[in-house]
C-alpha cells in the first residue's frame, strides 16, 4: 500500500480489462492502478496510455516482484486463471478474478486451497450481486415476502457474431473458454438466479450448436430444481438476433417479481399494489447493451467489487464472492453440460 491506496495490477488487456481499470479508478481514495500486464506488449502499452499508467509487463511473474502492487485483477482467458492465481498467491498478492474462476472444478479447488494456504484474499467478479435491485429480490425470497417459492427463471438471450468468436483464438474453445453461451455470457445470470433462489440442487438440460461455427454450445435450456424445492428454467443463447435484455422472474404463492437487467419491471405481492414503478427510479444501468455488444458493460459492478476487495484486505475477511461462492456457477454449468451429454437429470451437491 502506497499513500494509503491499495496498489492494483491488471493482468490481461482484452475486452474486460477496461471494466476492472474503471472499477479501480472509481475508488480514487483507496485504490490505484500501478501496472498492466499482457503477453502482447502493444495491448499493455495501449492500456497504459488509455488509463495514464506508467508501468507495464509482459510476464506476470515479473509484475509480482513489484512491491507497490497489493491486489491483482485476473483478466486473462478463463482457462488460464488458475495459473495466474497460483502464482499470485505464492507472491502474496490478493486476487480479484474475472468470471469464471476457471473452467474446471479441479482447477478452482486448487485456487481456493492455494489462496487459503497463502492467507490472501480471493474474490470472483459477479457484479450483478452488487446491484441494489438484485439484493431486494434475494431479501424478498429469504424473508418470505413472496410466500413459498414456486418458480425462478433466468432468460439469458445474448447474440454474438461469428466475427466475435474469431476475434481471439481462445474464444469458444473448451480448453480456454470452458464452453459457450453459458460459461462465457450466461454465467452471470446463472449465478444470480441461483444466489437469489438459495442454490440449485439438480439440472436437466439440452445444449447444442445451432448457428455459430464453434465447437461449444450457442443455445441451451435447462430445467432446474432449487434447494428449496422450487423449479425454474434457464435459457441461454448467443445464437439469436437481436440480443435481449436479460430477465429474471421469481414467483411464490404470494407474489411475483420480474427483474430486467437492473430494473424491476414487476413487484406484485398479494394484497398490495405493484411497487415496480417506485422501485425502478434511479436503477443502475448495469449491462444495458451487453446482450448485443460485449464491450457495452459499465463498470458500476466492478467498482463495487474493487471497493469490497479493499475493505476485505484491510479487515482480513473474505470478499463478497469468495472462491467457494464463485465455484457454484461453474459447477452448475458443468452439470448442465453433463446432463445434455448424458440425457438425464444431474444432481449438484
């Protein structure tokens, strides 16, 4: 820490790098970017120029020698997250890792074990959990506002072009992307509906590549059973046009709430008038457009994650989404893939 600010190093200067950089810059009193790192030197140089940062590296192991860096953001291709995280933990750097934490449970478990052993903070980025509207839905489920929960649905209808998939060699590969429409785009919504509803206990799914020229799924549907006994549907695509705002619908015996992106469209509870109009005032414009444009992600949620990580480091506590929490969405998606392949319901422990 220098001048009372947590020093940040950002590894990987692709699309999501900007959200992490803006997240740090949104916390000017407590955090600052010290350096960028990318194996493609020009990308690191471009990031330095855009965000007025003087230092860059091509090798993250060299970056870890910089004593001014306290926390690193992992923004590399998903299948490389473990390697970066293990090296960072060994260097005693705290870690904020972009979703998914990695693409297999074995690798994620190794990340959790290494960061726990090194006593460094390890957090995953699931920014939808940070939005006030999302928290209201979770509270409504937990405090019984909607009665006994019956349904919890997530509609994650993105579009991504063939050009998008060709823009980087790691995209849409099992090894480095871990999957397609669910593991890359839909994972945020899958994490959110699971978090709101209290966890998923089983899935029955179908996945396919219907349109894009890729080896992973561009279309998926899953029937889920939540731990509460409620049911739900998850739909995830990158194959349709246009991409649609993500939507979440939760219903119980006493009420229904519908959330679109970060805007509450309906909040109807038995015996009360619809509260949606008053609750939607000043809603966070969190990811509007990202369903069609991967670069149209604002930094609001990342700023919240950076703020939380700073506080977690200072307090010696876990970040809001620790490794164990971040693991859950990957576990669910891998179960969906297994269900589709085997044609049967898969339980999630």
